[in-house]
């Protein structure tokens, strides 16, 4: 219930009812009724105002697409800038790779030219006129060596194999024991010869074979040269190749002074070597073992006059 004298609560008028005419009770005359002043209509809130709501909705529709458009515009600008930067980076990497490839190709080309110039061009090629020969004892002429080396003329000294050329010279000239070849820049070589020394002579059907310490036949002559040891068989037998090799090995171990006093040498079937000196004394050498030591011992023993010098046991030599 409403309290007495309490003001009647105002009932809110729904929107749209303000302009409606006031209802009159049936039979109630409208004279004297005063129309509500038009200026006293209640102010509507912006939320309730149709015009304000329309403006708000219209503004929202306009603002939001603009914001989205501006955002898309910014996205397009950022995307375009990033694409350009990526494009520039790819171009820079491509340019760098091309530069590196060009540098590598240039270096390879320069290396190829250098290799060709050094190893295959006439720049360092061997010339037969620039071959120097030393060490010959007169039995081998420099022209003989130059003729052999000339087979390699035109080959670059860089590709030349000095050891192979030296072996070729030694194999081609029997009088040459070894040949040491060294390069003489830019177009020549130097050939140092080590000659074989004739020390013994062996009689054969064709004449006399001149031998060195390795029993290599240096030449065959009709008469035995003087100053060489004559190889003979024991008990009148013809020496075989083993006996010849044993005697030449022993004689080759002697120094020049001792060798000059040896006239003949022989070896038996067991390889025991015997030397005969020019004064008739005999040297019992034994086998070919320890030949260097036996040669030194014999040189000392020859300072004493004896008819037999026994160095077959070099640590206990005897004379008689």
C-alpha cells in the first residue's frame, strides 16, 4: 500500500509515447485541458536517440573500414619494403657468388698458364748444346754422352727425371759405372761420370777380355794390356765365371800401391783365391769375405819380405 501523503511514483513513459495524445476518459470533455508544452519533452540519451544511434552506427561503419584500409595500406608498404630488401639481398648474394666464381676461374686460368709455361713450354726446355760432361778418363767422349741426353731435348727441366737419364747413360756406355745428372737452369744439365777401372784381363778365344772389379767386360783386345792382373785357373784348368768373379772382386779391393805388385790371380772350385806377386811371392787370400779388412792387413804385411802372406784369417795373419 502507498503511504499517505507520499508522492506518487512517476511511471516512465515508453519511448514513442510522448507525442501521443493524452487519453481521455470516456465522456470527459477536452475543454480546459492544456496541451503539454512541446519544449518540455524529456531529453533522450544518445543511446536512445534514433538519430544519435544512427550516427554512431554510421560512424562505426565508416571508421572501422578506414582503419582496416589504413592497416592494409601499412601492410602493403611493409610487404613491399621487405620484398625489395629480400630482392636486393638475393641480388647481392648472386653478385658475390659470381665474383667469387670469376676469381676462382681467374686463379685456375693463371695456374694453368703457369703450369704450361713451366712444364710444357720451351721456357725451361732442355737443349743438347747445354749438356756438360765431367769425370771421363778419356775412354768416353763428351759427344757420346750428349748424344744420349739429346733424346730428351725439348723436355722441360721440371719434368726431366735426372736419375733415369743417369741410368740411361750408364747402361748405354759400358765404360761408365754411374752417371749423376743434375739440372743446370734454365736449359742445361751437368753429367758427372764415374768410370769403371780396368784391373784384370782374362784370355778367351777372341783375345783378352779387360775386366773391372765387378767382372764387367770393358773391351776385348788382341794382346793383354800391361799393368793388369792376369786371371788364370788352378792346376792348369780354365777358370769359370765364378772363379773370374771371385778374383776380380779380390783384386778390386786392393789399393793402387798393392795392386801394382800383383801379377796373377786364381780361384779354385771352393772359391779360395790365391794371388801371385810380381816377385814370385804368394798371397793366400781365402774366400771373398772381409776383403776390405784383408786388403788393409796385406798392405801392412808387405812391408816385410816373405814368400807367403796368409791373410785368410785377417785377425791372425801369418807370413813365412
